C-alpha cells in the first residue's frame, strides 16, 4: 500500500492536476484514477509523483487553478 510521500511539495495548494484515466481504473503516483476526473493539489504531490502522473499515456492530465477553501 502506498504511503503519502513526505518529499517537498511540487507546488502551491492553489494549483493542481485534474486527472482522468483512459482505462476504467488506473493507479499511478500513489493515487487511483478512474473515468471521473480527480483533482489533486500540487501541495499534496512530490515532483516525482507529478512526473509519474503527467507522463503516463493512460492518464489525461490538465493543470488547473484550485479555489482556496472558504474561511468559516
């Protein structure tokens, strides 16, 4: 089972990767992806994970802006 990578964050929490798998289900970089888009903040990924995810031909990846959480 993959554990959260403790390496340096690949970017800010306001930027992320929106990832969709071409097959029904696919694992890469410690995450499971499906046909439904999943957005992961760059602050939760290492540079190594970003490279693994963005270079895999089984995944469709877009870099996106993420709205910061609303303050209570």
